[in-house]
């Protein structure tokens, strides 16, 4: 199963600041979803949206359903 990342975790993977990620989430430019007061994104979706490959040891099996 894919891991959901919050803005702080996504910031560690991306070159963007927290405030930039928040703007991208609110605008829909990155596929974040709001759960309550928290913005989350499946890790694989973040990598895909940024054109990055998941590290081999962290790949999500293709037959598993993503979040």
C-alpha cells in the first residue's frame, strides 16, 4: 500500500518550501487531498507529478491499489 505524505514529509522530498507546497496543493497543481485540516498526497503520486522515479527499495507493487 502507498504511504500518505503530509506537507512536511513532501517538503523533504521536493525542492519546495512548505509554503510553496501549500500553494501548489491549494491550486491543484500537485494532487494533494485535504483530510480534515491536513493536506496529504500518496508518495507515488508526488514522485509521478514531479517526474521522479520511486527509489527501487520503496516502489509500490503495481498490482496493489494506491490510495
